[in-house]
C-alpha cells in the first residue's frame, strides 16, 4: 500500500476484517515522511504489522525502480509503537533459515531478545579446523575473510520472516506493471483495472517479485515481456494447490485474495480502477501444515 494512500487502501479490506486503529494510522503516516528524509526513495509503502506478545512490529517497504534491471530494489524498515521511528532491517543471512524454522512461533515483541546464542570461541575454532581439512580452492584468496559469529536475535528472525512473506505473497493484478525497453519495471500509467469478470479469475494475479519460473524467464530473455502484461510469476502456479482463496464482495467490484500459507496476508483490487494493494497483519507464523490440510 502506497504510504500516501494507505488509510484509504486499508478500507478496501473491509470484507476481511483487517484494519488499524486511528492512533496507528496517524503515527504511521508521520513516520513514513522520516523514511523519505533518510534517502530519496521513489516509493514508500506500508507493508504490514507483525503482532508480538508485548509489542507489535510495523513494517514499511521502500522501492527504487530506476537503474535496476528487471526488478526494483526493495528495502525494509521496522518500528514499534514505543517510538514510531523506522529503522532499516538488516540483510538476511541464508544460514539463519534453520533458526527461523525452529522458532515458527509468536514473536515476543522484544527485538533484542537472543534466540540462539553465538557459539563459544572453542566451538568456532573447532569448526574452522574441520573446515581446513577440506581441499582448498586454488582460485580462492590465500587469506579468507572470517565472519565473526553473532547471536541470532528476534530482529534477525523478523528480517527473515518479512522477506519470506514478501517473496511468497506479494500480489498485483495483471497489467498494473510493465517492462520498459531498457528492462526496468515501472508502474503502468495506462492501467485501468481488471474487468468485473476478470477480478474473479485467479489467473489474472501475479507475484510482485523477481521472476522465478523458467518459462517466464525465457519470456524476459526473448524481450516478449515488452509487449505483454503476464511476464511475472502467476499466483495460480503456487504449490500446494489451494494456497490462495479469491473472494468477490456482493457488489462484484472488489476482489480480495487471502493466503493460507502465511495467514494474515491479504491483497485487493477494485474492478475497472487502478486501485490495488496488499498488506500483512498477522503473527508472522508460517502454516507449515498447509500441504496436509488441502
């Protein structure tokens, strides 16, 4: 949800019951301006809220499209109601995946809480000695950079979970973005929305992320994406089947998509308009049992 329009956009999720109170909306609007002060971002969006036991985390996403090949640069910021001051989430460590899966439970709201302590120096030295027994790469540097061990905190988990939800869930309607001849993704100013009939079709919704499916990758490589609007990964291809629920309100003008993989993510689109968006408001817990429920 674009920061300047997020209160209005949030109201479009009324069929789901998702909302924020007046205090949250007012403080977030003021906090978004501070992100623009940090850097000249092209867009700042309200990404969502991850509920904690003691405090909730509020997440914003900043985007820069220009100068980025095929997909904009995404950066994430977080704050709590304690001070409403956004700070940037750090980059994730791929090795944290195991820790994240181990702690697939409610967040406490204490960002500096240590979930997994860093290994003791003796343990780290032992692991390094075992690594030295393997044959060294002849092309590798003679002096390998050693990454110091650090504690795995709740803030590290938050950084990983936010990006995982964004990767699995972020949804946009077909035609809302287009690819330029210089392979930069931009918002389609000519987008007038899906028809009342098309908003009911799950095939008309796509993931707002770097393309992953091989057939879509080939489409981009052939430059066919310049002439079509279906060059992103389609939501209908997500596994397991049944990951998404698509509903249309009684008027037939408002469609909402609900994720069963990450309960709390909702996307919406108004027919025959450029109004669309998505938000996550939940506990940050992945439904690992989904394959067995469908």
